[in-house]
C-alpha cells in the first residue's frame, strides 16, 4: 500500500467536546503518534497525520502515515532519460530516502501532477512500490534488510490462524519481469505455472535479457518453496512490521518450521486486548 492508515475511536465523555466540535479539537493534518505496549512499556506503533474526523459519536479519527504529506508534493517534470533516484531526489528534499536500485525510467513527462499520482502510476505500470517504513521513503524494496526475526509458535502463543500449508506442487505462481533502462528501452520476460493462483509483477534493472530471465526464474523458485500461506493472529508483542521476518514453529507439526517475510500487519487495541494479524508472504528460508 502506498499509504498506511490507522483509526482511533474515542468515547463521548471527553471534556473538550462539551464546548468545542471534534474537528476543532483535532484539526486536519495534526501529527499523531500511537504508542502501545504492556505494563507501561510502550513502543511507537504508528506515526502519521489526521486525515478525517467524524461528526458523530463515538468520535473516529482517521490517520495516514507520512506519505500523506509526501504524496502532495507538486510535480512538473520532463526528461529524455532519467533514473529513479535522480527523479525522486529532485522532489523529496527533507525526508530520508531508501531506494533499492537505480532503475532507469527512460523518457518521462509528468505534467501538473503530484508525487502521489506518480507513485501510483509507477506501481501500476512498472510494479515499482513506494511506501514509508522506519521513517524513510522506501521504493522498490518490499522486504527489510534488518536481520532480526520474530519467533512464534502457532499453538503456544498465537490466538488464531488462517494459514494453509502448501506443497511446491500446490503453490501455483507466475512471475512477470520487466526491465527498463536507457532511453525508454524495455525488456520483458514471464515464467511460471499455468493457471497461477498468484501472479507477481516485478521491475528489475538489467540490460541483458539473459540476466532478466535468470532473475525471474530465481524469484519463481524462491516463491515455489513449500510452506505456509495466509494470516495468523498473535498478541501485541513481539511487535512486527511490514517487511520483517517471522519464524514459525508448530507443536503439532514440528516439521513445518519456516521463516517468512511479512506482507501486511493489522494491529488493534481495545477492550478485546492488543492483537496483531500478520499476513505472511514469500518464504525467506
């Protein structure tokens, strides 16, 4: 997702609401930090800005992460040939940038648009993903370089799970690879199973067709590993973020040990407790 979101729900009995409207108490674009934890030991789970406040009770405050500000940056750009790093650095001046590879965009023209619309177009047309992680604008880099792993036993410290264990034969995948370089030059190569249940579009930065083919086949083989697919729900700690690794074990099925990258995390905190719903992606090893 280009923008991560959060929502805070407040009760009616807040003294400020007696004399002021909720939107006056919580103005749009106000910076918010959400910290959660146990026994007074809190960790920062979300940083963002107010995007919407409901008019009715209970008060619902919707938030968007730092991408809310970045995607508004006006863009008016034209070049016969440019690289991804060169383009982004021209418009993002005061925010850390982490770009996986200097992908060549070729000849581009963005007229009277915004950075968010450009990011949307790059994701749709070139499978180049942009998002904010760990306080950095991260592009074309879905999985974290951080080596730490989070360990979970599915029967001992997970509340629930909707995981399926798939063999290599059951995991039907197709990889569609593109490579853009020079003045609008493009290479394409796809490889995988017939009638795939999952199609992954990915942009590489190769100039030779053989290099693109090798990278696409490697991604296919990495994705075809036997293992779990789906989501599981656990308690609030150990806190997991998108892109990090989770190491799963099972008391009932000890042979089903595996480490996976995290594709998505949905966190909740309220009367029902502090929970994380974690969606796993590609198997790391």
